[in-house]
């Protein structure tokens, strides 16, 4: 009787190259050429802005057009993601728990960011020695935006005029509200609502495919945006405000790599550098466009691919883009102290804390306002300490450079928040997270979707698939 060893030898001998199964050909990912092109475009944009500043400013519509193309996709992506996430959850209480934890975390982190900015601003005193002119005062008053709403009006503005206007007006929180209502309604419909969910899933795939096509315009948008920023600011503004700008960048760096890194390590055991490596293309996109919104759809897709459940991603990411603005908090703190020092009226700690708490609330009322950082600061100072509005003009010249750090910090904070909230609510597949961060399950850049979940491609053997409630199942080879 043949032994196991002899049977294995016979099987091995019979498996000739002619009869052995052929492994499916792996499609080459050509999107890395896209991001190389973005880096080259950024370098060219900086050169154009420095050598021909007037021409650089004229290129601004290229960057604006690209960001608008991305913003065009945000509402349908948020709607599809939230409806699919909530509609597939059996218990509505789970969604409420996620939202409550998210808002609590966002409030705490906003206060932490304000405190960090407060400490660094009081140490540096970057505004000492600056002088105001009438032109600077006029520029400061021009920044006060009528779009920033007081808290009560802001809450009422979340309710759209019609069901469809939530998509047409581009208000993220209005889309979030409509998506929540639709998701809970489909959840209550049970099996009757399954055809609708399948239809929305197909729409989501279409929207992400369109977004993948739009991304090929990124090098053009990056070139125009960077050339305009460098051309409009000029070297004189950069030199005179270097202390504030570098101090702000350093503060954002410390907040991300000390505060956020510690939270991620303590509660999830993950290394923040590995997470950021996974999100490297999103950071490059934000850096080149000065807009964290340009990476919002990709963050949603990548967090789901990472292993965080759809309800957590669908609620945390859109809400975080309005309520978890860590970079904006630091910016408002340091800018307020800078302006007060520059005007020769430094604020005591007793004056600083009420102003910053007021700005914390004011920033929520300006969610979604274009240029929200500067507009929120101007509006907050106008309401709480009007004498300081004159000094807003001092930082207008470098605001776009500071917006780079604001946007990067806001994005980093929301990425970390999504992983943390997924962990706290047990809505994250930890094995899949480790596999993805190790490079074992690459993100599909061509569609911005995890095609393995839809069955479009065959998953590798022993790859854990994401399931509701953190359950895992080995995908069949």
C-alpha cells in the first residue's frame, strides 16, 4: 500500500509544466505614474510661482477646477457609503453609539489642539515687532465672512430645503442627515429594502469609477494650485512671517506625531507611520491642492479597505470633516496670539481661554465655508474681540501656506479618529488591518473600491474578508 510520501511524490511527478494550473496574470497598477506626475507638477508650479509670479497667479483656475471636480463627487459618495453602512446593520443602536463616541472624541481633541496651540503661542510670541498699516487693517476687515453662522442657525442649516438640495448645495452635513434618514428607513424595511441597497451599491461603484477618472487630472490641478500660492504670497511675506509659519508647522508636527501617535499606539497598537504610509497618496494630494476635501472620498474608500466597518467610516469621516478640525484649532489659537502681540495688546491667560472657547464653537458654525480657517478666525474675532480684526491682514499673505499644514493635520486627525472609533466600538477587523498595512492586500487604485468584496476579482488565499460586527472569514482561494 503506497505511503503518504509516495503519493505526494507521484502527484509532484505528474504535475508537469503543461498540466500545472496557470496563475492569473496580475494587472499592473499604472496609477503610481500619476502620483509621480503630481510631484513633478508641484515642483514645476513652485518654479513658475517664483520666476513668473504674475503668470502663476493666473494659473489658479486650474487648481480650483480640479478641487471642484473632487467636491462634485463628495455628496454622492457620502450618501452611498452611509446608506449602505446603516442599511446593512441589524441594530440601530449601534449607529447611535458610533455617532456619540465620535462627537465626544471630536470635542476632546479640539480642546487638546487648542491647548497645544496656546502653549506654543505663549512660548514663541511670534507677533512681537510687527507694525500695522491702514491697508493691512482694511484687508483684515475684508476677511470677515457673512457665511459663518451662529450655533443655533448652524444647527438649523443642517436641514436641507428639499431632499435633493442636500446634494446640489454641496453641504456635507445636509447630505449626512439625508443619508442617515435613508439608511434607517432601509434598515426598518428589512428584506423589502434589499433591492434598493443593491441599486445604491451599483451607484457607489459608478461614482468611485468616475472619481478614479477625475484623479488623472491631479497633476494639472496641483500645478495650477501651487503656482498660484507661491506667486501670490511672494518671498517678502514668507520672510517677514517665517516665525509664525514655521512655528505653526512645528506645532502641527508635534500634535500629529506625539499626541495622535500616542493615542493610536495605546488604543490600537498601530504605528502611525505605517498608517500614513498607507495614506501617502492622499497626503500628497492634499499638499498639492491645499484642500483636505480633495482626499475625503479616497479616505472613505481606504478606511473601508483597511478593515473599518462601513457604518463607522460613513459616520466618522463626514462628521469629522466638520467637527474634528485639529489643524484649524491650532491655527486659530496661534494666529489669535500672533495678532494680539503684533498689535501691542498681548492677551493674558484669562483673556485667551474665553476667546479660544468661543472660537471652538465658531469653527463649527463655519463648517463647509470656503477658506474656513481665515473666515472663521475673522468672524470669531469680530464677535468676541473686534479690536483684533485689524490684525487679520497681517497673515493673509501666508494663509494659503498655513492652510497646507491645516489641511494635512485635519486629514491626519480624521484618519486616526476613524481607526480609534472603529476599535472602541469593536467595528474593525484587526487581522485585515495588519495585512493591509503590511502591504499584503493592496488597495485597488483603478476603481477606489475593494473589488474583492464585490466578487469582481478573486481574493488571495487566507485573506480575511471584512464582515459586520468585526467578524472575519477566510476567503476561498
